C-alpha cells in the first residue's frame, strides 16, 4: 500500500493515463456517431397561421401581419417574389372557407393571403401556406389572367387547351408527385372574385392538367393560379395523392391514408408532423378530369403523426361532406 508523496504520484499517473486513453478513443466514437444518418435541417419556407394572425409553426418566417379582416401577410427571411404560393384553410367553421394568395403588399419578402367565405366576403380564418421556389424535388408555375405563364421552373411550358383548361409541362417527369394549386394573383394585386382551381394528371408524365372553375362549378377562363408540384424526393416533405375511397394512389415512403367517414380523411406518416404546414387541393389521381368541384380543408389528425382532411361540395351545391380525391403535401 502506498502512502504520502508516492501515493499522490501514482494517482497523477493514473489520471494522466486515463485522459490519454480517452483522447485516443474520442475519434473512434465521433466516427461512429457521424456514420448514423441525420435528417438535414429544413430549407423549406412555410407557415401555419391562426385565425388571429399568430404564427403557430413555420420555417423562414420573420413575422405575420394581420392587416384586416381576412387579410394577412406572411413575411419570410428572403425575397420570394419569384416563387409560387399555395395555401389551404384550416377548418374553423361549419362551412369551408376559401383562400387566395398574391405577392407581398408590405415587401418582396412577403406573401399576401386572403381568406373568404364562399360568398366572397373577407372572413378571418386559420391557414397553412407553402412557398415553392423550385428547390430540389419541387417545380412551380404561376399563370396569369390571360393564360400567360408569368414565372415557372426553367423549361416549363403552358398550353391553354380551352375555356378553363390547361396543361403545364415541366422539363422532367412529375408523375410520382402531388399537384397543389391555389387561385392567386401573379403580382401583388388583390383577387376580388373567389374561384377555384383543380389538378390532375395528363397522358404525358411531364404534364399537370389544370381546370379553373367559378363558384357554380362551371369552367371559366381568366382565373390566375399558382401551382406547386412537390415530389417524394423533396427534403422534409411527405406527399400523398388520395383516392375518393381513402386509399393512397401514390405518395412518399411511410405514408398511408384512410377514410373514417364520408368526406373525412386521415393521412398517416412515420414522423411527428405537428410543427409542419399541410396544403391540399381537390384533384384527380389519374387522367380523369376532377369533374365534381369541392373544397379541401385541413383538420387535426387523431395522433401527432397524422393530418385530417375534410372534403366538401361547394356551397352552391350544398356544402356537404363528399368523397372526392385530393392531393396533399405535408411540409416540414
């Protein structure tokens, strides 16, 4: 047994040896940790906004301004004037609200949003907003009042087929993607008349079919819209194209869907999505035209990894819950 000075010297040697061993072992431990895959930080621009204009969740958002009844501006940390803006209301009333987008009224970093009842009256309502600037896995197009392509992913073309019918053709196949569209001004003017836009597939896998309709369900021209094509390859996104029956036609890995009741759907993912923004559009799962006009709103899901949806006929046709197909993207 050691005592006094010799014991203290032995303890110092032991501590020094342990420190050297830990230093030598550290690179191996770091190497093992870095080998585990990690999800990249999101670069997506999105916002989930309450009825009063409070930011509930989002990324890249610097502020939300509640300008007036049914009028909001979401300001991001970068210029978004060359992007497309798609949005969906979150159900807050017995009948569905509708939503419209435009460029920022306060700055080029902003997106202006209006929520209206189906009679066209401005009404406060919660909503989700997603900005598509053509990042990897995303394509976009913004179409103006005269069937003109205002801005889009490079190489995109627009064909005006007939009254209220369009083909938007992208540089590569989009057949595995979800097609989200919102009626919106191509600049930063107001969208005075509420109308509707619907999506579907075309025979060409590079093409998205679009219909624009009035509140009575009739095909109408002169309705501007923003289109976001979001694919399963997009980072921090889950997509789903859901049949009227509730089964999933296509979507991201680990995503499924169901229809627990008439017009009520649930999309389930393998991750928590409570801090994400979900957008949805009434659209066909194939080349069939989206004949029945309807609204799609987001509602809370039964668990943190789920999102709920309500699909209703337009108020002109009764506003009842209906079984209709739709496209959705959960952006995180």
